């Protein structure tokens, strides 16, 4: 799993940097991260899966908006 995270981290960092002026409010992101961590710490895999999917949906929403605003920086999959 760590290999996947390391491979994709640069892409997620780019999304984070581009989204700073207009991203999801920090308090929402903190709540999402806390929900993921809480589920993992308490060994609730179904809850962790649900919380992570919710957070990643936010990332995808932001990515679509950023790709539209910065078409020169993104390549759409065919």
C-alpha cells in the first residue's frame, strides 16, 4: 500500500497546492481526517472505508474544478 501512496503523493500534493485559495474549508477536512483516524484506531474497517471514501469524493470534486480552471496542467484519461 505504501508504494501506491508514494507514487500518487506528488499528484495529491499538486492538487492541494492548486486548491489552496479555493479549497474545501479546513475545518471540514480536519473532521474528515479525524473520522478516518478514529475508525482506524478503533479497528472499525467499515467505518474507515466509509470515511475515506467520503474524503476522496471531496478530492475528486476539487480535482474536477481545478482541471477545468487549469486545463494546461491536467491531462484527461481517455
